[in-house]
């Protein structure tokens, strides 16, 4: 299991985490946390406390939305927010290119390209939330307020 910690994407996420707060650490799960439900089961927490990092594309621009695991990101709200008519989920290869992570392990930190980020206010319901750390079996726990500070994401209501 420790070999997961040696993977480049996990190291990238962990480095940023440690620079932000040396007490934060990457948790390696025995079972995959590829979906919010899987992660919640593995961590024994509410599925809403799982942060989904979703990459969206408008034209040539990308933005990442951090959404509560029990909610769906609203494309309509996102279109209004970005003043764009055409917003879609990024393709898996675009996700890898922009974030440096593969789907199922996309972390809200350590992206290869600087992108605009939004964090859904629904995550504020939980004292601690869990986000991916670069691999489907790697996560980190953090408070909502700290996650906002760490990512520089703009708070909004993005879900339906």
C-alpha cells in the first residue's frame, strides 16, 4: 500500500498539503475511493463530506468545481456563473492534461495548469471533508474553511 505514496501525483498533492499545514496527511485506503460512495464507506463518513473534484470546459477554458459527494453540480448554475452558454464536463484526457490526475483520483490541489476553482457551499455542512490526493486510494481530510484557503476557490452554490 505504501507504494501509492510514492506515486508522482500523490507526492505532488502531499507536498502542497504539507506546505500548507504540516499536520495534514494523506490517508491511504485499503479499498478504492474512486466514487464518493466508495470513499464514504472506506472512511466511515457521510457521503456529503466527500469532495468531488469535477473539471468543466468552456471553449478553451477549464474550471474545477469542488462539490459535496451527495450533490450534483448544476450545469445551469455554472453557465450563469461563468456567463457561458456552452459548458461541459472535461474529457478524461483533458482532466489528465490540466490537473495531472486521472479521474477517480483528481485532487483539488497540485494541478499542472492554473485553473479557476469554485467550492460548493454545501460542503460547509461538515466539520471535516475528504478530498482525493492524486490516486483512487489516497485521500486527505481537512476542514471546509481550510480547504477553501488551500485551494483559493470561490464559494458558491453550484449544486441542484
